[in-house]
C-alpha cells in the first residue's frame, strides 16, 4: 500500500531525489530528510518526522500531575532537567503556588548545568558532522562530570526527574558544593580548549561562515527561538524577557550573533556555556537555607520526619501519592528558555487529578521547520552542517 | 639469468608480505593513535593491547557474506575493488627502501626494480586507482555510491595535476627520474629536497593527503554525508580490498615523500632500512594526527583550493627552481 503523504514529486526531471535517514549517520537520531538534488546542490529539503513517536503527550493525559514528570525527561533526553522545570513551573502556575527560594536556586543551578550538558552534546555531534571526531569525545568526556552531578542529586544520570511540583524531590546531598565547584573550576579551561580546536580553524570557518544563513525577519516569521534566533542578532531570551524561577536575581549576558549563519550559532552557544557558568557560580553562593519544597498540604508531600511521627502527615502522604491532587479548572501556558529555545507547556485542566490535555511547544520541532529555508540552494555538505547547527533532538520533535 | 629472476621473485614476495603486514598493523596503529588522541584506549581485547585485532578483522571480513545487490553491473562491480587494490601495490615496485647489500657474494639492490622512469611509472600506475573508485560508484546502483564516486574522480584528477607538478622541482634538481638516483643526490641532510624544495614539499604533502582520501580531504567517503561513499554497497573481501588499497596508498604516499624529500634510506648510525621505515612512519603518524584534528573541506572549497591555490603555487615553484638553476 502506498502512502500518498510521503510521496515527494521531483520539481523537474534533472533532479535526483536522495533519501537521507531515518538511518543515516548525520541525521541525529531518526530524522528523515528527503532531499532533492541538482548535482550536489539542494533544491528542496523535506524533513519527514515521526520515527521516534512515543505518544508522550497522549500518555500524559492518563497520569496524575506528578506522574507526568518522568515522561518529560524522555522528550529532550539530553536536557532532562529543563523539561522537568518547564512542566513543574506550568503546573505551579496552574495551582498558583511558588517554590521556596532554596528550590529556586537549585533549579536555576541545575538547569544551567543542563544547558551546558546539552550544548556539549551539540558541539560534539555538530563538529563530528563536519569531520572533527575528536571533538565529540572531548565534549562527552566533560559531560560525564555533569552527569555525575545529576546522578548525585537525583540517582539518575539522564532520566533525572529531580524537580517536583512545588520544589525538589529531596534536599541537595552532601558533596554537592564541592562537585559544583569542581565543575566551575574545570570548565572554563575546557571551553577554551574547544575554541582553540575550532574557532580559529580555517577549515571550520570555511565550513560554517556564511552557511545556513537565515535573516532576522525570516527567523521571527518561522517562530524560531533559542540560539538560532539569537545568532541572527535578536536578543530574545526568556530568562531575561520573562524571568522565571528567580532568574532576575542573577547577572548574566545574552550572547547574540550578527549574521545568522552556522558560525554565529556556534559562537552564541559557546558563549552561553560561559554565561551559564557565571550563573552557576552565583547560584551556588546564594543557595539559602530553608525548605526544598513548598508546604502545600494535598499537593506536595509532607516532610518525611513528620510522616514518621504525625498521623495527619501520614494520611496526607498516603492520599497525595495514591490520589494525586485536583488542579483547579482552567488552562495555563508557561515557557522556559531550554538549551534549544522556547520550551512551553500548555496544560488544560478539567478539575480532575489528571491533566485533560498537555501540549508541548518544543523548540526543536519549530526550529527544524525552517530547514528548507536554511539549506535550499546550498550544497549537500552544507545541509549536514546545518542540521547539526539547528541542534535537534528527535525525542522532543516527535514526543 | 635464472638467479636474477629468482632474486627478483624473492624481493617481490618479501615486499608484498611486508606491505600486507604493514597495512594490517597500520589499521591497528591508526585505531590506537586515534584512540589516544581522543582520550580512549582503542582495541584492547584481542591479544595484548589489541595486537591481534587486525588478524581478527581480516578473518571476520573473509567469512562475511559477499553480498551483491540487485541491479548492479556484475562484471564492473567485481572488477572495481581489484582495480583500486592492484595499482596501489604496484607502486612499491620502484621504491628503494635501502642501499645495496651484499649477500652470498652478490650485490643486491634493495628495490624491486630500479629503472630510469621510476617517477613516471608511479604516477601512471597510481592514477589507475581512480578507475576502481569511479567504477565502484557507478556500478553499485546506489545514489550515495554514485555521488561518492563522482566526487572522488573529480578530486583525484584535480589533485593529481598539482601532485605531478610539485615533484618536477625535485626532478629538475636531481636531473633524473630514477628514484635510486634521486635518493643518492640527497647525500647530506642539507641536500634533502625538503630544504631545497620546501614549497614543493608542502604542495606534495597536501596533494598526497587528498590523493589518499584522508581527512581533511576525505569527501568521497564522508560518512556523515554519503554514508560510506563509493563502497557503501560492498561487503566482505571486496570491501576489504578497497580498504587494503586505501591503506596501501597511504603507505605509498609516505614512501614517495620519504624518497623524494627526506633523503630516502640515508641517515647516520642506523641501518638504511631502519631509517627508511622511521621516515615512513613519521609521515604515517602525520596522516593519522591530521585525521584526529581537522574538520572536513566542502567539495567546492576543495576544488577551488586545488585549482586556484595549489596549481599556481606548483607552477610558481617550478618557475623559481628554473630561475635559480639557470642563475
């Protein structure tokens, strides 16, 4: 049986249709791109997605609000804590509760480290696409440090699920400080190393400058966000323009580019890693004493010590785990600046313990939609470099 | 007469065995070096430090199913790996890897054949290798292979021109096409052509890397764009033959560079053969080092670099050499 949807008619008779993916070394997971080539020039690139569809959004409808958190881990699986944060903030907005300052600081600290981890995966795989396989291993070596920290706080390297509605799953463990300090001591040097391998490398410049260009207007029209948009010179960062989780307390710059090509995106991301380290330092110094989760009976779990001693706390603990909580009727949208761009959660509540509908606004999906604009008229090799520079994670695109 | 033939045959056999062993262990060396550049260990399981890995790989390839996809041109599809494999080995016939030695009262040249057209022979034979790649790309009935084959043919033809021109300076100075004579003309270190022909050496080196399809010029098999380029469809021993050809070409390029620019087997204290291999491995190390460090060129940039920069520079080099000689 033929599926009409994926039949792609060539524009003219002189062109060659090449199918890249879903199993292809340069498509970052299971992206399939049907490329129409005239010689080696791309006439048209059509992304075909859905090969990693896991039905995450649909599954969310049959889980209680708290049970949804582990599902968000599996969307953008290289920036799990960002997904956790986006969802938790959206639900907190729906419930109109706020997490305590300590939780806010730790959330900021960990999501900034997540941003670095995500950018490390990006810089490694992007450089590998252009031929520097060594960069890939260097980036993943440093990412290990971050994953160790995530494991320390949450027990998991990747599927962290560390944030809870109203705060954190548990208090930060001993050794957290020294581990973060080590990271912020080691990383500036490592980022310099990456730059010395790439930033001034002539071949790297030749491959990235003036390639995959998108203008400010087009980028805004396509709804792009994140480093791609900032690479065009638009200073749009939700951490600045719509601060959440106490980002207004921290001092950091939003790096922007000028020409909107691959090289500018690269510089934006590399500088973002440095800025993230700045935020991490400030957050670590500023972590206040106090509760790590808000005390909202019925929504958040009571402290464990009380559960052991008090009957009411035990009942609340039991009921919250078993029944979940009923959110007020209504709908809410909250977005955060994930490493890849604007990650938004739109939640519709019908007053039951389970969300009626959760719609995710994934940055990768929107950014990928500009692919044809970025690559048509360029060479096939540029397309590989451009896909790398968009920084996509298929888990988030397909959900 | 008979002894001459026997000696020649023995030399051929020895060179062939040594070359095959070198290729096998070059793959091991490359994996090990790359691994250490990339903070890994590389092969560690098969034998101590993975020393038996090449043998395991070879055996595995031998026992793999030899798949011939439907729709291929069977004759050419089978011929292509042979065409890329045989010329690479033929080049070694004229490369001198040591001075004369005396065995059983005879003087034996450590070269299979020292004939007065050595360099010309190398270029003639080496350029046959491109047919293997083009035909493989064309006969595989696969779009990736076709693109890989086309890229490769364009690249190799372009860079062969500059490669040929870059050694002309050496030929002018040594006034011979025989590789043995060229080596003898570099009797002291100051006479090495790397110092007398620095520009020629750099151009030669760049072109040699491009000719062997190594990073940063590994476009024909750019795995991120074209899967595996021209040998996407090949499996088993046919695949292995492309690999053998490629690594043999790497050794060839290093051997030619050693002979033409680094004074061949000559050097103090150590035996000539040892010097030859030391210099050879310096180049091989460089090849691997580059692969660990550099990104890949884009196709049009590569062509522009070859025709727009290297070719004029090579011509300029000949011109300057000529002027200096006449003066």
